[in-house]
C-alpha cells in the first residue's frame, strides 16, 4: 500500500508512517524542515520519501501530492494529519491567529484532498483519511477556534464522502482523544491576548493539557495500528473515535444535543405553515 501522510516529523503522523513502513508499505510524507526530511527518509531508504511543504502554502502542498503520486507510482491512501492547536478563549483569539489556525487545519488538508482526487477518480479507488479530533464532534471551553477548525473539516469531509462514494473513493475521519504525543508542546499555541475574566472555565483546557502532558491516555502506536486496519477495509467507517476519553466526550455531547432537541421539539415544529 502506498501512503501520503502530511506531517510525519512527529506525533500521530510519525506513528502512522512508522507502522506502515514496518509492514513493508511505501510512505511519502510532508515535513517543514530539511533535517526532518532527512531523518524521515533514513527510516527506510527507497520506501520513505520526504517532501518539504508548509500546509499554509497551497502550491507546495499540491506539488507534494503530484510528486508523491509520481514517485510512489500511485497514492492509495492520503492521510491529512498536519495541524496544531490554538488555546485561548474565543474573544482572546485575534483574527490573525484564527486565520492561521484555519489555514493549517482546514485549508491545507482541503488543498491536499483536491490535489489527490483527480488521481483517485481516474483509478476509481483511493482512501482519504483525515485526522480531525474528538474536538470535531465535541467542544471544550478554551479551545473554541481549534474546535471550530475541526468541526469545519468534519463538515467538508463528511460531505465529500457523499460526493465520491459512487466513484469508488472512501473517506474516513479519525477522531482521537488525548494521545501521548507532543501535541501539548510544540503543536500547541496559546493566544497572545489574555483577559482576566476568562481565568475560569476558559483556562481549564490549557491547565489540564499542561498537567497531563506526557500522561495522556492514548497510545499513538496503537492508534496508528487502528488506522492501518481501517485503511485496509472494503467498507471503512466514515468516523472513528480513538480512545475511551474520545468516546466519553463524544457520547456526552451527542446525548446532550439529543436531549435538547426533545426538550424544544414543540417550538421547533411550530414554525411550519399551517396545513
């Protein structure tokens, strides 16, 4: 199987790449630094192929997809993994910080998907796997913009799944909970603005992630193996939660939503024309 994974220098992206290479697959991966590219290719010469691409650079992302398609002899699976977290209350988030969050977490993955789809359509097969988050289903005070980016990506890719199913193309959103990676380190950015009124609930996310850094419940190696399993299925899931915490937060959010629908059903149904 031939993979293209965005963001293979660390975290879940690296774990997926390592698992795929360990079983003999070919993996193309994007990184942002030459040192990371050299380290990645050294893992499996001739089977690990690195490309320099910043997810905010659409031309570079599309070029990486085209080169990977040629170098691999065809991409079977695209994994949109590259991303980061912005932590801070919504009011504290500057528009520049919000725009960058969406550039990396939403527009970058979409650019990669759009670039690979012509190849998938021509072959009438291919699998788009996007690493969103349980934050694409649930919300957490203090991470509103990050949650917004993941909700947006979920909306786009779930709709994409409806559009490409008849073309033989599969789509899966992976929704992990906390993984023991460096997400709470170099993959997390704190808003520059700080407003004292948000020292309560909006600060809990940052405090909890800092306190639990290195002790997250999710094993990235096991998460990677689960993703490899999904990639080989004839009928993979559209959405896959990873981790007990992800299941807890998602089911709690969905239960609350269902309960609210029922509580306000009378008002909801009152807005139609009288028959």
